[in-house]
């Protein structure tokens, strides 16, 4: 690479999106990834002979990916094969009937009516209307803006925007918002669970997370090749546009000169000059000195008390029987409130369990690929405790719900908060940056620009937040911020040259 590049630290979806867009704009871009493979949290786990998505499993907000690939001169359809899910998820409470939610709104309402009565069906319709209003209100004023403030959200669209803002009940919790529409405690659990999509408690998370109900109604897809194929598609387009990636290359230090980024130093001892750096690591890695103490002031450190949740995951290739698994499945705790109270410090004896049965969108053969996940405190930077007890509680819960898994040791890979902390330093295993507890939490995430000229952020710990679509969009915000910075720097140099000449 002859020209001085823009360096992206980390080949997660945010870094890949930023790199792809910048390369498509003709910029020389070099991605440095410490692992031997791309994807970040969108990782592929080998369990015996099977390859299993070990991170995000839900593809939503297709319009974001349409726009990203179009901006890079291609299309989503050309790069990925998607199949819409008819059954969005199957939910079980251990006894009694399961409840499926569907891609078709009326079909979901009918299922909810049969499950919990006509008033519940009406409540579901009103909940989805509010969720749509929330999404439409926040898309332009929050999601698509560079590091917005509460003032921007409240007044970004004038008086009409302020009225719309107040209608989304910004100071409610998600649990309160759901409970206004639905009285059945099982349905409160189901829709309150949206808080866990960003590693938070439904009893403390901001009510605006209800917009996820609308996002899912816009469509949920499976991806041919799994979610890891999404990362590979970004990498493929990035390379086609002239970008380069170096794997197994850790960045030890970001070098500044005159308070501006000038280079990075790798663990292998080499210094690579650069015009700008986009960090796709967790923002807290910068704040805690992971890339040098002299730049730690660029991002505010996240207190351990406001970390999002971590998880314990089991990636297994196993025989199953009993419970009729769908692609996405949730087995709920009997005492949801106690579960989240305990998750502040420890593990509940009756955990809620999520299972992605990754072969259920096709032909299930003798064995099937499963990602099994329970929430965990983000305690990965302390000694591991009680994992055997947690696994026993998980297995007991699945047995109570009628699901038998044969659990082959050789074909099962377990990742604890300690494992996630090792993969994503300075997080304690927190998978979503800071938690979304309270209205102002959303505005405490750092934006793409930092306090240091030339240093930018992308990924789920930065604005607009966690989840694959938001992390990908953060890449666009970072790319736009870098382009503006380089343009401004070029204009400044040109003006200074003209001044010197005269």
C-alpha cells in the first residue's frame, strides 16, 4: 500500500463497514485484526466437525445493509442470500402451550389472542403502533445523527418533533411501557426481553427499546452460510475496493504527534504511519489505556456498575428430542424480576434461556447446530465462579420445558464472561458496551469522533448502540466523520500553503 492508509483496528462489523465505505471512496484502508479470523462478536465457532454462529443470530433492519452495500457500488442481493422467517421466535414457559410470533402481524395477534385472550390481542396491536411511532421518531433524530444530544432529539424536528418525542414516554422503563399495553405476565416477559438485546434489564432499560417490536415486524431473515457470512460479505467488497486486512496483528499503541494521530505500533514491533485511526475495539479499551495511557483521555471510562450484561454460551452439535424447536427459541424464567435482580451480581437458579437452532430453517439431520445462551453479569475480569452450577440450572430448565440435548463433550464449546473478556479486552465480558438503563444512558455512548483529532470509533459500544444493524451503521458514521476530517485537514493545508506563497 503506497499511500499512507487509514487504519481500522478490528474486523468486527463496524470496522468492516467503515473500511468498506472508505475504500469505496478511493481511500487506502488497512484493517488490523488480532484474531486469525474476522467478525468480532459475529464469530464462527468450531464445535467438533460443525461450524456454529457463536454470536448474533438475528438479521434485521435490512434497509441499513441495502444502503451500505449500495454506497459501496454493489447490492445486498448480490452479496448475500437471505430467507425471510415466517416464525420469528417460539416462546415457552415450561408448562402449558408455547407461543409463536410471526412475520405476519395479524397472525401474531391471533396467536396472542388464543394464548392470553382478546384483550391481549388488542394490547399487542397498540404496542406495535407505539413501537412504530418510536422508531419513526428516533430514526432521523437519534440513530442517523453523529452523537446526538437530548436537545437534538427533542428539538431536531421543531415543535412537531418535540410533540412526537413526548409521545414516546422517554422517562418510562421498557417494563412500564409494555405493561401499559399487556396485563399477562408472560407477555410482559416476552416483550420486556427486548432489553436483553442490548444487555440490559427490562425493569431499568429505557422504554424506547420497544421499537424493536416494529423492527422485527419489518422483517427477520436467516442468512445462507450463517451470520458470519455477513462479515465475509463486507470483507469481500472491502478487498474488491482495494482494502487490505492483516490478521493476527495486535495494536499495542496509537501514536500521536502534536495531539493528532500519526501511527500505530503493533505487537510485532512495527510502526505503521496513518492519516487516521478507527477503533472497532470496545471504546473502554481506549479509556483504560489498552492502546496507550497518553490517549486514554480520548474516551470516558465506563464504570463497572453500568456495564451491559455478558453471557455464557454453549455452541454444540448434538442430538435433540422432545420440544419442537424453531429457529429462534426462548425458555423463560418463572420469576423474571428476581432473575434480573440476581444478574446484577450472580446467577439465578432459574435462568431464561435462548436457543438458536441453526439448522431449523432447512433440513435437520441426525445432529443439529445449537447456540444456547443465558445472561450473565459482566464479571469476566474476575475469577470464574459457579459455572458448573449455572450449567446444571440450564440443563434442568430445558428438561422442565421438555427439551432433551445429548451434550457431546467433544462437540461442545463453552464461552464464559472470562472468555468474552479475553476476546474483547477492558469489557469484563460485557457484550454491548454500557447498559441502556435510563433515558440519558443512550446519550452517554461515545460518538464516532473522539477528543483526539484523527481518532474515531465504530462498533456496538459507540453510537448508535449495540446489535448488528446499529454496529454496522456506526461504521457509516465513522467513515463519514473520517472523510470530513480528511477533507478539513486537506483544506487547512491548502489554505496554509496559499498563505505561505503570498
